[in-house]
C-alpha cells in the first residue's frame, strides 16, 4: 500500500459509547478521507483481554459496532466480505475474549463474519527489508488476503512499548507461537517488521475511555475522543503528542518512520476535526504511560526485583519486551482477583537478565531467576549459586517448527515445578520470554493467592471457549485444511496462497 504523501488525522469529540454517534463520526471520517471499503474488508480490534476484570483493556463492542455500521454505510457494492478478526492475549482462547467483551451479540446485530485468528490457516510472509529480524513470519490467512484493512485499537499505555495504539495492535495478527518469537528485548523491531505484512487503509481508535499506566489492567481515563486516520505512523505520532510523548522516543514508531511508513512530525501531518490538537492535549493532561523498570515497580512490596542486561546488550541494557514487563502485568492481574494478594505474597526476590549485583535474600526467602537469559553467580544463604545463561540465538527459533503453549500444560508444568522444588530457596523459570500466564501461575503457587484461571466468574466461560477452540482446530485438520501455508508478500500486497509441505504442517502441530 502506498503511504499518503501528507497523511491526515481527524480528532472528534465523543463523550459516550453511543453506537449511532460513533457511526456518524466514523462515516464522516471515511467521507473526509475519501475511503470506501472493497473486496474482503477486515476490521482488527484490540481484545487482548476482556470481561469485568479487564473492562478497560479492549476496544468496546459499541465502538466496533459503530465502525462496522459506518463501513456498511460507505459500501458501494464492491465489498465482498465484512469481518472482524483478532488473536487475544497469550494462551487465552479468542473465543473467551470475544464472549467476555460482548462481541458475539454485536456480530449478530451487524451481520458480520468473525475470525479467531489462532484457528485460521497461517500464511508465510517473506521479508526482504535489510533491518528485518528474520526472513519470514506467519500471519492468519484473513489478514494476508484482506483487500481493505481497518485497525481499531484501544488508546492505552503499555509496560513494554510505552503505548499501544495502532502499530502495536499488530501483535494480534499473529497466533501465540509466532507472537512469542522475538517478543523480547527486540520487541519494538518486531512491531516495526509486522508493518510490512499489511497497512490499514483506515484507522479508528477507541479513545472514549482510554487506559493509562498498564496494558491488561489499565486505569480508566476519560478522554472522550474518537481519532481517525489513514497512515499508522502519523496516526500514532499524533496520539503520542496528545499525551505529551515525543513519538521519536517510542522505538517502534521511530523504526517505522525510518523505514518509510510515514512522518512523525506534526508539520507533516494534516490534523482536522471538531477538537483541536491543543484541546485534545488539555483533555489528556496527567495521562500516565508505561515503561517502568521492574526494580522501581515493586518498591514497597514483598517482592524485590533485580534486572541485568539482556542478550545483545549493545542494542539495549534492559529487556523492555520480555519477562520483566510480564511480571508487572501478572501482579496487577492477581491484585484484581485477590485483594489480599500483596499481604499473602511472601518475601520474594526475582531476577532478570545478566544481573551482577548483590541479592539481599534472607534465610527462608526464595530467589527466582526468570527467563533463559538470567545469569548470576554469588552466594545466597551462605551457598554458592551459579545460574547459567540458557538463551538461544533467535536464528535457532524457526517459525515453521515452533509449537503452541497450552495453558493447561503451563499449569501442570509451572505448578509442578514449584511444588517439587519443595524447600529449595533458589528456583529457575525457563523461557524466552516467560509469559504473563506463566508468571501469574508462578506467583499464585508461591503466594497462595487466588488463581485467576480457576476463578468462579471465569472458569466456565474459559473452559467452554477452550474446548470450542480445540474442537474447531481439530475439525479443520481432519478436514484437510493446512494450518500453515506458504505465500509471499511485499509491503501493502496480500500474499497469494499455496499449500505448505506436509512436513511443515505436521511440525506446526
């Protein structure tokens, strides 16, 4: 797709989640941008998590419904399909996230199709740009074959990437196993690489109630805006400026800008709407972003954190995209499910990366080294401890052979490991990264807090969605649908699809 020479961002006032008001705003935005949907039209929201506990984490169904109805209004007869697709947070079935967000009722009202991306065939996309982390990645077939792509993110902070606006929403165009590849200290580069898969013709962000501070458990911030645009880099730059952040300081935006995906400076972007840029900035005063180092995050709690450099320390001295940020989200989830979480948690020490300082653990206090790149040597409780580096270079992780991490397998693995550790005061959690789910389970086991995966309000919905997910995937496999398929894509072009070698499909499962 060609990047507009002078991108436009439209800022509109919208104080409530009124579907018809959103519909009118978005229809007028598409008219101003001279956009009409055509062919296979796909809308990608952000439903990383949902339900009452995560009510500020996702693109609200009223917002998506308003956008869909506006798209239907703009259809001149050339649209062959209108669908919504997403892959929610790691290990949780998208079916559960859609149900918790109230999406299925909205799909019925609007009559649109929907895709759970982890249940769809995955298309190989080849990269040729010189800055790429790897030569190919996978994306769900509905993304690869979309003719008109609409990005509908949630206006939120993020503990790994500062913010999660339009570009960061692309993490959800990969299934779990591919999403976790490069979800480490090079995460911002991964996000920039994903931009080569497809560019949205239209962006509309749910900034009516924004989410500050965090990603899964954000604090609600009444912003009262709908923001629209036709270029992701420019769009995210304006959103960043609204909350007082220089977009050049947001790594994935800077990388995308350097690679030609659009401008970041306001003088190169046309801004219109019934809310001026300065009025929007006034509305956003005090908005808190992410990027709090793990040591600072746990100050004043029963957990003491230590962080050293990740691999490739010439790139960065801290792993913003991996394990440290995951434990911050994990503890916030536990706090929502168990108000006594912090009091229940024993004195605990968690260590990330190549840490070289002291670990001030007293007898009886466990020390947990988290992640393959965790290394340390010294004395703990008068015993010599040496933690070896288990990190494997990213070139050893092949998207064709990487496997799914099942949440129940994680439960057995993590809780079993901690149970069998008994009175061991030094533990190791392996992985790159160790996901939010695994760290939730580890903290549950160590702190004897309530397990979110077994909570009364979640367990039935989760298990029904899990069984439907597995059943749908099995049915497709038995029906001969390949799970991974080959194609080729350059920036802005959908990938033609051919079947992958059987060995590759077998390895994927």
